[in-house]
C-alpha cells in the first residue's frame, strides 16, 4: 500500500496485531487505572465555573462566558450521577478510553511500550486535574479521544480494516474536534493542526496543513457563531472584553498613561499605573481589591459613570485598538509578562477553597483524595506543574518526530505535539489568567505524542509504522 497517498481518507495500514497477552495486559492496566481514578477522585469537585455551568443547565438559560454545549451535555448525562459525579464520570471515561486506544495502537509496534502507556497516563498533572470539573478538562479529553480514535483505526489490522470504517472514525473525530472548539473557543488556532491529522492520518504534510489552516479557523469561527448565536441564541456577555480590559490595564501600567476610554481620579490613576496591574489575572480590575473601581465604572455601577455602560460596547474595543496601535511595545511587554507568568509561575491548579463547606462536596472526608491532595501539594512546586516544561516537551517531541511525519505514528506524534504548542501559545495573545488548566491540552497531548514517538524509536524495522 502506498502510505504517501494523497487521498483525503487514506485506508488503514497493514499492520500486525499485538500479541494476545499484550492486549489483555494493556486492557487490564487501563481498566485498573480507570477504577483507581474513580475510587480516588469520584465525584469530582464542583468549581465556581462549573457551578455556573450546572446552574445554566437547570435554568436552561445560557450565556457565552461559559460554553452552553457543556451545560447541555451535562443535562443529558446528569441522571447518571446528579451533580459533579456525572460530568466527572464522563471526563474520566474519555481520558482512559483515549489512552487505552493509544496503548493498543502503540502495542502493535512494541508490546512493552504499549503496556507502559497506562502508567504514562498516571502522570500527576494529567490525572490529578481530572478531579476539577472544568471545561478545560472536558475539552482536553475530547480532543484526546478524537486523535486516539483515528490513530487506533489507522493502524487496525484486518478484518476491520476497511475504507468505510476508517472514514467513519475520521468523521467522528472531526466532529469531536469541532465540539472541542465549541467548548473552548480559544482552541480555534490549534484545531486546524489536529484536523489535518484526522483527514490525512498516514502522513503529516506541512504544505497541506498550511493550506487548510486559515479555512479551518474560518470554519471554527463560523461554527461558534452558528451554534452559539444562531441556533442557541445565547445571551452575549462579551467575554472577549475581559481581554480588552486586561490589555488596556497592562498598557496603562507600562506607559504610565491612562488608556481606558474614561477619566479617573488622581488616586485611581496612580493605582492603575502601579499597584492595580497583576500579570497573573485580569480579575485585579474586577473582583480583587483595591481596583474593583475599574469594572464598576466600565459596567456603569458607580456614581461617576451616570449609568453609562462601556464594557461590551465599541467604545472599549476602539480604545483597545488605539492603545495597541499607539503603544505596541508596551502591549508586547504586557503580553510577554503575562505569558511568562503563565508558563513559569506556580499557577492555580486545584480550586478547592470551598472543600470544607458543608454540602459542597464529599471529597473533604474521602481518604484517597486526601492522599492525592497531599501528593499534589508536594508536587505543585516542581517542574511537573510548570506549563513551560510541558510547552518545551511538546516542542522537543514534535521536533524529534518530524523526520517520521510521513508515517502514521510520526504523523500522530507531530500533530499532537504541534496542536499542544499552538494551543498553549495562543494564550500569549488571549490569556487573561494564569491557571494551570489553560495548558491542560498541552500536557495530555505531550504524553500521547511521547508514547507514539517512543514506539517509533523502539521499532525502526518498519518504514511505515
């Protein structure tokens, strides 16, 4: 078979099945990992954001600050384990399904590497973060399964190796990629890389990936607009304007000149150019003292505004454009400061400030979770919980896999690593907070790519593997 075929939906490769014993061991290890995850982390922790998402589901009122698709999905699965439990079960199941498919696919090249994949899935940042019910975790495992389905089906041995089977797997994967974008619109930049792999899973070509890149972004944007505002008619809450406020605050800080489209008192101006700016999060202008006056003014909630709302209007976006155009170096300095904080700082991982609130969660009295929490607290200050480490891992893995990009295993590794770098890199421009969860896809993608690359390095005898 010609593995360099340019057909959009290339048939699966002729590869041998792994030994039966290896398949049973892989299945057993993944099942054991899945059960252990449930025993340690069930029913998951309802974060502040997920509580809003769950509330929207109950009221059937949706806004665009959080993904309405997550609320609707939650509504469907909620009867399984009402509250956080149903969403946790879905996320944990998808996580282990994704790594199980990758493990089987890898085992076709090396049984030993395949059996090691379930242990790789236990890497602390990847497995521990599953307890937090955030859309970032749901998004990450959705894309993981999307890529894993294609990788597994592309390397599937006969008799299931048929074009219609491969096309079905690719169509399902493309749907999951789009669903991921609808969950996390910031994924729109990374999505075309993963989509290119799904369409051409036997080889990764830079030229054709570049060819579909801009159309892929347009399709993603169109999907968001169609689903959010045309089909669901969600309430516009202007989440993008949180970015504008953060950028205006950053440029004001670094230039020493007010960039907001309003005037401030002398003391407020002094704070805006000094103490208000926080490289970690835009909440310094919204929910954190002493600079709440910024959003109060922009939302028309203070006496000086006379009820005039600026947040969510062209006046704010025009002020942002004028500030970036007039002070590009200050803008880049602000963006660089924030991104460096995101990838190098000890960022928020577990949001558990309500852990001991009566009735909030049962995890507080759960001994296995207490053990996980102890390990988390010990590891949080290490490189494992630094997004810069995972960004570097994805970059190195992608570079090492590049020579093998015209094989199915190399294509998978390059696409996973490339999408991880692109997704985390997107936050250089759109990041407004320094939470570890924002780089979760880069963590998971790096682990999956590492598994495939290791299998390729171990087994070099097959030029198409």
